[in-house]
């Protein structure tokens, strides 16, 4: 009897994680489950004892949990936005990247959406938001935007999965019942292909403004208060740019890791990293531009309350985090991506950016809270094991989600790769021909 | 017959994603309408709830419709026989 | 409709702290203990702010009592997702403890940082338990609280006036801090009642409010120290 994966032809390796999970899979699963389980224990402890187990105090009422909330939701822009924009612009190099990115979005959105509940003093009263909600509060705008985005990303992830699930239903050996249910009777007829394509096109177009709105309303959480260095009109575009920036970085990190552990070198080639690396470089400079603009407008008029926050970040207790952020978000990535643009350089730059963008959220939230307008005694905020543990638990949950997805579905859109082989080259040829003035030119 | 039953169960389970997205879309619509009513009853200003609902509700319904369209389209487009 | 306001005469204030202590006792404010207090988690509905002005040898310290500013354009109320912080009767910004979900958005939005949070379940020693005020509800863990101008006293005053068949007059309702101040530095009353003491005082040239230009429209006025 033929081995199951030999049915899949030249793309068989993409199905290996499903049919041949190595020992590494179980080791990784156990590690992530342990970390996530510990985080769940820490949270249950916090639920019963109260938020006193964190390092929060007055005036730093918001810190780690809200930083992580913004951080995780920011990463969610990776997937869907990049995948949608690349598909809309018909960039051929998107083919192995789209699903990797889309999975990131869905998993990280779920984890991010948990964080406001983790941060609540009385999560058992969470239903009060629905019973007594006030839409004047930016928290409800968040609720709406994140729900809409979650639904959009899930549908946008699912629709392109259908042909691949049908492939596994027909040719594979495991989980046949699951694939039969999820493939919705897909058989590859032209009518069905057309339906899926049309559905995908509508979702592609809708997802982009929804994604922009999500991080905009998250920035409004801060911008709608009068606090110094929060009440800034630049917050909405600043956060969206930051989200795309951190999302691209995490996408690159995930791509490098997946390429290594699943041996996807023939699919995730250097050219893919180079292109995304260029996007990362552009986003880094764009982020730098926004940051410069924000700090210059704060510094110039020397308004006392805002300057208090400004100096706290520049030379005060948060100087190490602030300048660390500038180094990891701007200096190191720009240098690396300009001069050492191979996969290793891009990997280091992406890790730096991931750390730097987390630091940026910390730098936005805590210094404004510590620098109260009235002269109260304030200390230096230090997170406790609970907060750090839950943060690591969030990361572990992300890895777990990804691992489980990889166990059940191919990480790379197989049908899109096959489409690229069969139709992509001719389509691109025709397209280039249509740009050129002389119709008789033969482009090979 | 066993195959027939299995086919029926599978058909019902296949409906689940469609049911879930419509539940979210309709649930959110109900929630926003309830909030607008509550805002009116408390003599608060419902303008922003109305404004957001004018954007969010069509979006959610469109997404649910897209999924339903794909579901129905796939069932219809099957090979005959 | 009344508009309850407070005027604090800084010339009369001796910074004795009686207002803080009486507020604690009247409103069943939790005693968090020395360890939690060191972490900046002590709860002071009525607090003092220490302003340091000038440099040696002309340094001055000004200590000012600070209740909730009771803004008529309240930032905390704007951002509450569940309407637990709301402008109630007479313009008093109240807190509905059973509804609060503890998201702490209001604590973060307040420009004066007058809101406090119950990080743990409030506990009292045996002796303090006997002294709890039955008119004020105890807060559970995980909810936000702040000075409410002793709004429970407003209810009592209204009922008393109704029982006596008369309207409320200036002096019927005043919070614990105003009542206990030994020098009478804290005045309280209806800012819209032209016969009240606070009406006369809040129109004095010495009257000012904290961060007036921010537009929060607080109803707590301070009378500048005479020069």
C-alpha cells in the first residue's frame, strides 16, 4: 500500500506535519501545555485573590495586561492585512505566505481578546458590558471592532482552506470525518472554484478597512482621555503603522521558525524573506517618522505636564526602555535590513522589532500614568510573577494554537502553489505584455 | 442505512460554521438595538451607538452572507451523479 | 435641581488631617495595611496634595485637601463601559459598586487621579468592624471607589426634611469632612441656591479650581490663601 503522503505528489512535504509528526511535536506540545497550564493556574489564583497579586498600584492602574492586549492585537495585523493586500495586488510571491499569516491573525486575536478580561477586577461581571453597555466608551468600540475582525479573519482563513481540506479528504488517511465536514462537498468543479474565488475577493476587500479600524479604536482607548502624551491625534495612524510593523516582524519570525522545523526551504525561499524584509524596512522608517513627529510636537511647546512624561522616558527611570525601543525598532533593523539582507539578518531584525514594539506599548502606557498631573507619590512599577507568567502563557497559547493547526491542516496553501505553477507564469506574462507599448513584443 | 445516516450527520455538522457566523451577526444586531433602546430610556445620547451600528451591522451581515453564499454555492456546484 | 459643591478655604485649613480620618470612618474606607500602602495602594477618598513651590531660600510647601473634584464634565463618566460611574442627582458623580467590572478605565482617565481600586477584599480588624457605618455599602474586591460627597447623607437629609414637612435648607446636608473640620475650612452646599454660603464664596475673587482650563468643570473650589 502506498504511503499516505505519496498521494500528494510533489507537495507531499507540506502534509508531513499532519501525517508524520516527529518526536519534536510532542516535546513542544508538552512544553507549551505546561507553560499555558501554569498561566491558567496563576490566573485562577488572581481571580480569587484579586488584582492585588499583580504589581499594579495607584497611579499605574494599567500596565502589563493592557500592554500585552495592545501587543497581541497589534500582531494580528500581520496576517490578514498582509495576506489580503498581497492577494489584492496580485503579488505572485504571496503564495506560500498567505496561510501562515492568516493563522497568526486568528490565534493571536483570540489571545488578545482574552486580555481585557484578564485585566478586569470583576470578570464574573463581564456580562454587565452587554446588559448596561455604553457605546460612548471606547471599550465597547473595541468589543465591536475585535468581534468584527475576528469573524472576518476566520472566514478569510477558512475560505482558501476548503480546496486543501478537500485534497486531504480525498487523498489522505487520517481525520477523514473532520475533513469531510469542513470541506463542504468541494470537488474542484469550475462552478465551485468560481464561488470560492468570489467569496475570497469580497473578504479580501472587506478585511483591509476592518483591520485598520481595529487598531484605530485600540488607540482611541488612550487618545480619548486627557492624559499627557495620550491625548494625541497621531495615535490612530501611529498605532496602525505600529501594528503592521510588529505584525510583519512576527510573521517573519514565524516563517523562519516554520522553515527550519518543517523543512520548508523549497517553499519559503530567500526571495520571500527579502520582499517581506523590504516591507519591514519601510515600516521601520515609517514608524520612526511617526515617533519623531510625536516627540517633537511634545517637546517644542514645553508644556509642563507633557514634559514630565517626556523626561521620564528620555532620561528618567524609563530611559533604558525608551532608548532600547529606539534601538530595536529603528537603528538595528534599518542597519541590518539595509546591509545584511539575508535570512539570518532578517531574522535578527524581526526579533528586535518584536521586542521593540512590546517596549513601545510599555513606553506609551506606563510613563503617562506615572506622571500624574497632581504631585502624588509614585513608585516604579515592577510586574509580579502573575503578570509575567500570564504573558508567557499567552505566548505559549499562541505556539500551541499554531502547533495544533499545523497538526490538522497544511500551513502552506497547496492549491495556491499549484495554481501558481499552472497559471501564474502565463498570467504574469500576459500582464507584463499588457503594460508594454508594442503588442508584438514577445516576453519569455 | 448507515451510510445515509452518516451522510445526514455530516450535512448537519457542515452547517455549523454558517450557524455560528449568523449567530454572531444576529446576536450583535440584537445587542446594539438593545443598547440603543437602553440609551434612549436613560435619556442619554444614542447617536454614537446608532453611528457604529450603521457600520458594524452591515459588515457582519455581509460576512455571514458571504459564508452562506459559499456554502450554498459549493453544494450547488457539485458534479452531477 | 441642586448642584452640590464644596468650597475649601485654604486660609483656614491647618492641614490637621481630621477630614481624612472622618471620611475614612464615615465611608467604611478599607484599611489596606502597611505593606499594601507601601505599594501605593492605600485608599484615601479625601486626601491631601503637597505642592512644592520655589527653591531654597524661598521654598514653600502648600498642603491642600483634595476630595473628588465632582466634575460636571466628568472624564471618568465618559469612559465607563457599564455606566457604573455616572452623574447622579444634584450633579454628584456616583459609583455603582455592584455594576462596576473593575476595568479601571475611569481611574486612568481621571486627570486628578481621585479614584481608587480595591486590589484585595477589604478587611477590617474586629474593633473597626464594630465602627462600620451602616449607611454606606461595603465594597467587594475588584471595584473602583471614590469620594461621593457622602451622598448617603443627602438621602437622609431629604427624608428628614420630608418627614418634618419642609424643604431642605442650606446646612441640612453636608459631608463628613465638612462636618468634622475643626476650623470650618470646608463649606458645602448648593451652588445654585443664591442664599447658600458656597454660592457667595465660590464667586469670591479668591476662588479658583484645579486645572480650570481643562474644561472638566469641577464643583470643588479653593479659596486662595490671602497674601
